């Protein structure tokens, strides 16, 4: 091969390009948080130009939202269906240990400045990501009601409690929540609280 000849450069387009940009945005967010998140930094990391990014997202806030949404969807797993409320909640928490700890860290630490600038909260961001879709927790609770394991008159706070405790444990230790702690949350706190009736 002639030394003056070069391999043709393959230009990224469409979905491939958008995925590369969102990957770069997520990596930048993880590396320095929202405070150091700039379109310039993302463009450099992605090996592209700012106009390429601005054609897709009009602001860094919009780009952050798109990157977080993509990471959330990409790491999503099917809602467990073990046949029991206990099994489903334990399975959800076990899965969260593997897929959601990084997301929890981003929401609580890396996006602090984002929430200040936009006047939003982690709950607002989660609502925008989920849209009208039912959350995994809501699906699990609905199935348990249909099976007759619990009644339908649970409050939102009661439903959220085990996962609030799970997130608190993960954020306080910055480690996956141990299986014995998950079982304690489910067996000693959540199931008695909701008046669980095993099938």
C-alpha cells in the first residue's frame, strides 16, 4: 500500500452519530458533573463540532436531559414477575444494584448545579424521563393487588418507602446494597406495612 494513501474516514450519521454524541455527553457528565459540562467539552470528547450538537439539542440543559434519558432507557430491564410481591420487590432491588447505582449518583451529586439553574428536582427529572409510562414499582404493585396479596388503597409514600430506604443505603455507603439489607427492608418493613397476605 502506498504510504501516501490513507484509509477513507467513515462519517457517522443518523442514529450512530446521535448515540456517539450522547455517549460523550454522559461520559462528560460523569467525569466532571454539570458544573463542567459544556457543549465544547462534549464536542471535543465526541470528536465533532459544536454545530453538529446544536442541530440536535438547542442547549446544554437539553443535551443533559437527552443523555440521562438514554442512559436510563439503555439500562432498563424487564419488570420481574416472580409470582409474589416479595420476590418482585427483591428482584427489583437486586437489579437496581447492578444498573441504577450510577444513575442515583448522577442525580444526587453530578446534577446539583443543573437543578439549581433549572429550578427543577430529581423527581421532576424522573417524571420527564418516564413520561406517561408506569414505573416498574407501579407495575409490581398492580400485579400484587390483582393476585390479592395486598389491597389497592396504598398511599404513594407507602409504595415508595422500600425504594427510598434502598436509595438512602446506596448513597450513604456508595456501594451496592447487601442482599441481607434488601431482605430486611422487604420482610421487616415493607411487607408488614402494606398488610401483605401471602398467596
